[in-house]
């Protein structure tokens, strides 16, 4: 009996499905490429694009699956396309979540994964069954690579959920508790902050702590004291510092989990920073390099899967991308060799998938995680040191570099600038996109400048001058250089008044004088503190009273707009304000009075700007300590902030609180 003919295709949705699958592949490209750039820039468009693709991935997969299942004609391409959808759900190793709140919602995401994954597997099995019953077309060459990709896709989805669960609040406490107990066990042991002899800070091996196999834990001392060619000279010192950054990131992570730091009161804690990181020539370069790499590890723990991979095995992170790259390449080869079917778009899709997996492998190999894994192997396997060829291969791998770790920008905001009306179009777009696009800035326009070496040096020099760990709000600089009177009140008032005074002094300089190092440092830090006050108040010490800070700033802006409504240019505004001595605008009056005081009492411009640069360097240190660790963690996903780097550095120096404000000098 002859088989019945196939039903006619009244609803052929192939073209629609193909278009949306290509859109899904484009989404994967955005998540892989732009997602890996999130902590390297604060550009709003990039973050909105990544967040939009991340949010729309589930509805898009549901929509495409619906078109596939409603089509009367099911083609073999659907099997490959369905696997592609599963990979979109699995996202990318360098981007697990866009927001911290998503970590605590891992269970709901897990349910979505199961449902969508079941539908994808159902479609693939249905097509495989159809191929089994079809005697006219032999598509058997597809199924081995397709099922291989399906298997790896399921594993990638599982890893995503597992890494989210590991970084969620409920599980984070359990994981960090192991490190906390380890530090409690070794907190009384002293070490040399220069050679790290005796330093038991953990680089890797949390799972061995659970089993109390202390000898299996990799420590800073083991790596720093190891005698090998890779750890010699300048390059070797940088590799040692990468491992130190890993150890410091584990210590800093205790603050995010809510643990107290028992070693804060110990002298060795201060010595690690002041006699270790800040020792030698150009101490600011090494200190910030170590802190920058440390914050990369912290960022990756919460926003990527690298930490989960490391816990499962040193090189486990390479397994899934390598398997996926091989499977996609295999499938692409099979499709290219097949001449009997028009699979142009499918070949393009599989080739893009192979490229993205290769890109992920490179990102990991060029990361600090891979360098730490190689150093663990190098220290624990002596034959790697004896075999010159293997050592040379390791050296080549260690030289690979990815993108810069952070944006290296200082946000800038000039309080005396023109405060125009908020953009109605931007606000309408904010609500039309369901808050995906941010509102127009309330305080006006913000900018940015490059984070210069002079700024870093000024802050570190100020920290070294305060080596007793007691931070002041610029009082030391004023005592040492002049009798200028700082403003009383809280941090918000102090920043605003001194920012106004600095801006007024800056506009009295000629073009050549504005290029002096002290002038550029003071101006950059002044505008950065003003930027933090307007756009990132949660990072400041008055974060518990953010609404109060906003009220102060809002009132000051109203006073400025009222007082300076006629002059349009900033130079004219500064000239008018410099001569103002009324009492209608208290903060502006104080700022103008302070500016006149600085100009009249410090005749030498070089000394005046030395005072201002030192004041703002001290102020940066003063406002850096904070108990709101989560605010800093959220900032890391958007390019990071300079104040977060200082917050981490001061934490390791044992400085968790500010000294008493000394506004009147």
C-alpha cells in the first residue's frame, strides 16, 4: 500500500521564520560582542542595546517557535534554526545577567529555560522523525552535528543557571563563608608585604577548604616564592600581581556578602598597601593596576560564568566553547558539501555561531582567569618548568591580551553651566520603551575626561601622606599651605562650595596656565565630585540621605538659574558670580567668597592650584569609604567608577570609615 501524500502547504511560514532566526543570530552577536564591552564603557546606547536584546531574547524565542509549530511545511533547516534559539537562551560566557536583581530571580529564569528548551527539543525530534519516515530525502548528514550542538547548548543553559544561582544572595553567603573562615584561621600570621613570604591569602581552592585539605589551597605565598622563568623580571612580577588581585577579590567579596573583615584592625593589613602595593617608584601605577584587575574578577563573579567554571576545573571554561566551535564548524562543513539543498542562510548562521564561540574562547584565554589557572598549573606541576618547550608555549599564551579592563574616564559635571530644560522627546522615549532608555538628565549635561596619571598620582600621594589611615576632608592640605576657610556642613555642601570656588578660579586663568598639571588635576577632580553628587549620589558617604542631597543640589541649581539667568556663557556667569556678595543664594555666596579668599590670600597661582589639587585629592579619599557595597557592584557593570577603585584600595588598607570632618581650618 503506497504511503499517503504529504498535506499541502497552506501556511508556509519559512520566510518569516528565517528572517526572525537571522534577527536572533544578530541578537547573539550583540550579546557576545557588545556584552563583553559593558564594563569597558558607560555609553548609554551600548548598555541599552545589550539590555534590550537580553530582555527580548525570551519573547523572541517564543515567537519563532510559534511560527515554526504553526507552519504546515516543516523543513530540515528548522532543526538547525531551533538549536540556534537554544543558544540564544544560553547567552554567552562573558554575560550571564545584565542586572544584579536577575541573580535572585534565577528560579524563574530556570523555569523559562526548561519550557523553551523543551519546545526546541520537541521541534528537533519531530523533524528527525519526519526525516526517518521520509524515503525520498536523505538528511542524515545533519543529525550528528545538530545533536552535538543541541547537547552543548543544553549544557551552556545549565551553566548559565548554575552560575546565576552561585552568585545569588542565598548561595553567595555559603560560598563566601568558606573564605571568611579560612581568613579567620590565618589572620594572626604575619607576612612580608614586599616578598609575600608567609602570605596565606587564597588564590584558589575553596573546595579544598570545605574538605579541610589546607595543603591543596593555592596561596599568594606559593606563587610569589616559586622559582621559575615565567615569574622573573617585569613580566613575572605582573603575573604575580594578577594572582594577588585574584586573592584580594576573594577578600573584597566578603563585603558584598555582608561579612565583617576581622583583619582590618591588624597592622599587617595596612602594611600590605602602604609597604607593599605603594612601595617603590611610581606606586600609583602598580596599586591601580592590581585594583583594576581585582575589580575585573569581582565583576566577573556576578556578571559572567568564569567564576563557576573555575570552581569546576581550571580549564573547564574552554571545554564548552571548544566543543561548540567544533560542532558548528562540523555542521558548516556538512552543509557546504551538500549540493542538493539550498541552505545559504543556514550556512551563514552556523558560520556566525562558530565565529562567536571562537571569540568567546579568545576572551577567556586573554583574561586574568586563564592566567591564574596557568600559574596554578605552573606552580603545582614542576615538569612545566623543566620542559623549555612547554614553558615557551605558556609564555605565548600569557602574552595574549583582550580589551582594556575599564573605561578609564572621569565623569564631569559643571554646576555653573547652563541648566536647560529636560528633553521631552527623551522622556517620552523612556516611557515608550518601558524604561529601557533612561530619562533626560535632571541636572543638565554631563561629560567625561580621560583618567590621567597625574590624577592617580595626586590621590596616592595624598593617601601616603595620611598613612595613619585617618582621612580628612581636605583639612591637611589647607593647614599645610594656607589659612583659607573651608565650608561647614555635610559632604554635599562642601563639594558644591569648593567646586564653585575651583570653577571661578579656573576661569581667571589664561589658556596656557590651564594646561598645568595641578590645574588639570584639581579641575578634573572638582568636576568629578560634582558629577558624583549629581549622577551617582549612592556612591557618596551621604548615600543614606540621597533625597536630602538631591534637595540641596536642586535648591542650589534654582538659586543659580535665578541669579545667573541673564548671562548665557559660562565665562560671563563666572564673572558675575565672582563679584556677587548677596545673601539670596547662600551656597553660591560661599563659593564666590571662598574663590576671592583663595585669589587674594594666595598670590602665587602655582601655590593656589597646588592647594586646590591637594584638597580635591584628599576629598576623593574622604568620600570613598562606604558601607553600600552593592552600589559599587552595580557601577562595575557600567564601566566602573574611579571612586570604586579607591573604595577597594582603602578596604585593603583597613580604612572602612572616614575620619571626622574638619571643615573649619
